[in-house]
């Protein structure tokens, strides 16, 4: 399957997955996986960024985001592109199922859907970092985005444009 490849799913004190099912079915599914009832507190996203890579300092857990971008310059299509996504969330408490959808905005089509993982957040007063390192297919020039969900609730999105290098040189000259 040509899709996203998650290298490292999560950093920080959190855990989660997505279910579009009605609340009662979602609770039953969570109990079947040994999870407590899903939290109905919706996390708030403080930051959602794309970058080339993220370094986590071993002793302090501090994150360094390298090469924050919103445009990807490509010599030829299709291509697989390695990138990292950083989310900073707050105002969350309890167990969460986090999901990310990778969407081609021009075609209005979900290219891939991945569960990030199960995360439990102990207090609404804490913040949490989610770091996702992935390789994504970019089939053609255009606009793409990642959409994030917690327990089926839409949280945020982060988008980028794939631009052919030939287009870049034509607009500069």
C-alpha cells in the first residue's frame, strides 16, 4: 500500500485514535480494547506545524523544530516526501484516540488515514506535544493538508503546497 509511513508516532504525556461511530458504539469499542470511556472534553490546539525534522532533547524533552515550511518544492511527480508534524495541545483530560487524515485538497480526496495512538492526558492544566515523523506520497502539484481528530472530534489542520521546481524558476525569471 502506498500511503503514509509513521516512523515515530507520539512524544509527550498523551495517548489516542478515531472512531466515526455514534457515542454508544464508540464506548463499546473502547471497552473492548481495555480503554476507559472516551473523554468528551475537546482538546485545544495551540500549534500545528510542518517541518523537515524534530529533535527531542533526551534530558529535558524540549523540542527543536528544524525547517518549518508550508511549501514543498519537487523536481518530478509523484514523489514521497519525508516530513515531521508538531502539535501542541492543551485543555484535555482523560483517554483520547487521535487520528490524522492526509487530504488532497484539489481533488477533495482523503489519500490516507492513520491512527496516531492511544493517549491519556491526566489534567486539563497540562500541555502535550504530539510529534509525527512520516513519509507521504505527493502524487501531483497542488495543495494538501493533514486533519487531526481526537475521539472523532475535529481539532485542527495544517496544510502545504507541492510546487514543481520548474514553476519556481519561471515565476522568478
